[in-house]
C-alpha cells in the first residue's frame, strides 16, 4: 500500500493510494487545495491508530495505568482524586487529539494554582508515557506541563506542631501527621507503608 497523496480529479480533490497495484481514490469533497490538505491531515491523524476497535480513550488509558499501580501494590486513591478534572476535560477524547494547545486551554480555564496545574498535567503526561511504553498507543504524545512554582519557605515551630497534633480529634490523623513531621516522608509514601516494614520494638541509634 502506497502513502496517501492529494490529487485533483474531475475538479475535486481526492486522496489516492495504491493497494495491490490498484489505484484507490477517496473524495475529499472540496475543490479548495488548502481545505483538501486540512481534511487529508485529519484523515491521516484519525487513521494513525492501528485498529479503531483497539483504540482507547484517555480515560481508559488512565484506568490501565491505575490498574498497573494497584497490581504492584500501590495506593491509587490520591491519583484518582487528581484525575477528576482531567477526566472531565479529556476523558472521552482519543489521545492523539490532546495537543499542547488543548493543554494550554485547560490551564487557562482550570482556575487553579500553577502547582496544581503542574501536578495534574504531569499525571496526564505520566499516563501517556505509560501507554506508549506498554504499546497501548502507537506514538509518543507530547503533553505541555507548566513549570513547577518555587517551594514556599514556611516552617512550623515546635509549638505549632504541638497545637496541630493536639487539635486533631481522630487518632489515625494524629498518627499520619506525626509520621509526616517526624520522618519527612511524602503522603503517598506514608499511605503505601505496610506493616511488614514497621518495627515497634527496634531501638534506633
């Protein structure tokens, strides 16, 4: 099969291919060359995915990613929470239609901080990288992610920490806060911690 080419046939542009020695024409329905090229580009983009029946939406790629994490024993609740606005914006789309312009439009309309946008679109990029690595999509897709803002230089004093812990009524939240402050671990690392990695008796030097 030859590469599709643009041809003018009887006053109308067609896309022409050669299959098994036979010339196949498909009308693009216009005599304007620029419009014909636009329609040909759209057809090329649409047909880029190997098999339409196997093509997955952005939402299905995210589900495949979180299933992979769950099978590896990782907690996905945090990522599913971050995914909610992305699902509303991109979930039903096919991945090849998520362009840098679409991402920039998402940033403009989202109305949240640069840090939140960095986290959300960073997750979308991770999902697409996972999908390409595992052959769920045929081509790598570039996702625009805004720069991460500089960290805030804010610190809790010992008295602030004491008041925070004492004002927390639920024991599991007090434990979570204590672990976070004393270990400096990220929230996901604490939530993913399993009992086989915890020692209640070992003396630490």
